[in-house]
């Protein structure tokens, strides 16, 4: 009897243990649920914090200023509400945020807000949003600031949208005459660039010639130079020789009549590095024809040699020496030979350095004495490019370790 009482009294202390397999299954199930919830939270956070979507104003209840008419539904009971409530679908949310066009009314926006919208649309190359904003700018007679306006004009010119470009220019001129907009740049170069993009080559170059002749502001001239550089890049190796000669004619006009050397220097450099023989011959022709071009190229020798030697294009360097030798410009040839010798010495090319020294002797050009020592070092097999490696080892006999007095 005592034993039974003892057993019943302490029976609660000896409960059967739950198998560890059940506990593990329960933990894994709860972990999967929490992982799914965390994944949904992180996905929603990325959608909300996405920089490219921060300026989109999407209100499905007020599309185009017309509120959505919702069907009248009686208040369901709590049990029915749980059944009627639609499930949360991430795919529909993502589609709503990304594929819908920009829905906004800019009539009450400030210039800074309009700048933000247009600049973001241009940076993302979102043609649909750019078109929406342009149409509203025409509708409400509003334009962004000068810097953003130039970007819009450049975008329309590059796209060849002549009608919208003219419409925007008319809007700017009307606002300027009314005194509501500060003075802005001229628009003729955007028209000329649009003509170039549309294929009207000669008409575009004639327009640029007239623009540069009367261009007085430095900022406007820099803008024209950027446009001409883009046009030259599209010409070299891509368009016909007639187009290249017409472009060079414009550049020659700039340096002869206006003393503006950037266009001809750029077209000469691109033609000189071109893989087409006709382009190279055109570069040699204008180099021989214009002394101001030779003077301008001589000022850029260090940069030119660095680019060619960085690409291991030694042949082009020798061609450049021939161009200057033809006009007896030995000072420039000496500078090129020095750059070429340093390049070969850095590569430890004894034969290349010897040929450069022999060429200097043949051309009656005296290189500094330092380069003779460099050549002798290569002949003797010494490497003086890293002199620290050849220093004798330091004596360590006199070095003693530091002594410290301890208090314990």
C-alpha cells in the first residue's frame, strides 16, 4: 500500500518524454513560416525604397482626375468578411508600380519638382514618361530650369523629333518675351544637331558654321564643341569620305577664321588613329596644310604619346615623328624620342633603346646624358629601376634591444 501511495505521489515527476524528432519537426515548420514572412517583408521594402520609383505618383482611385466608382456593398458579418477579403498578391503590386505610366498633374508643381521628374525620366531613358511630361508642359505652359531644359532639348535633337523640338523652342521664346523666364541659351545648335541626326549632313554643317561665327558666350561654344565631337565620332570610320571632308572643312574654318582649334585637333586625332587609310591620308593633308594645327598638336604631345604607348602602338609614334620631321620640327621629335626611350627602358628592351639612340644620332638630335647611362645599364645587365633592391644590407651588430625596468 505504501508503495502504491509513493508511486501515485511522485507520478507527476516521471512523465513520458516527447520524442526529439517531433520537436525538430516543429522547429523546422516554424522556421519555414518565419522565413517566408521575412522574404515577403524584404520584397515589399525593396519595392517601397526603390529609387527609380520614388517619384511615381500612382493613385488607382483617382486616375486622370476621375475617381473610381466602387460598388455599394453592405457591411458583411465578421465571418463573411474573412471569406470575402481578397488575397494579397505581390505580382499585382509589382505590376501596378512598374508598368503603369506616370500619372501626375504638373500644373501646380514648382520648378524644382518638375526638374526632379524630368531629370529622373531622362536618366532612366523612360520615353513614355518623357512624352507625358512634355505634353503637360505644352498644355500648362511650364518649362523646367535652364540646365534641365538643355537636357530635354538635347534629348529631342538626338532622337530627331523635330516637331516637338520646335514646339518646345516656341514655348521657351514665348515665356521669355512675357518676362516669366530668365534668359536662356540660343536654340540654333539644337536645330542643327537635329538636322544631322535626320541625315541632312550638309545643311547641318552649314548651320554650325553660321552658329560658330556669331557665338560669343563661352558656355554656348563649349556646348557646340561637345556636339561637334559627337558628330566627328559618328563620322570617322562610319560615314563616307565626302562627309569627312565636309566636316574637316568646317574644322579648318574654325581654326583659320575664328582661331578656335579644338574641332580640328579632335578630328585630326581621330583620323590619325583611324583604321581606314583614307582617314589617315586626310589627317596628314590637314597637318601639312595648317601651321596652327601643328602648333596645337605640339602642345598635346605628352598626352598623345601617353595614349599611343599605353596601347603599345609604337608604329603610330614613329609616324608622328615622320610628320614633324617633314616640317623640320626637331624639338617635338626630341620630346617624342624621349618618351619612346622611357617606354622601352621600362620594358627593359635593350634593342629598342639602342635603335632610339641610333635614330637620335642620325637625326642630329642630342638626348640628355641620363639616357646614355640608362642604355649602359641595360648593356651591363643592371636593373636600376628599383635601386632599393640593390642597397647593401644594414649592419645589425650595434643594435641592442630596449631594456625596461619592471616594478614587480
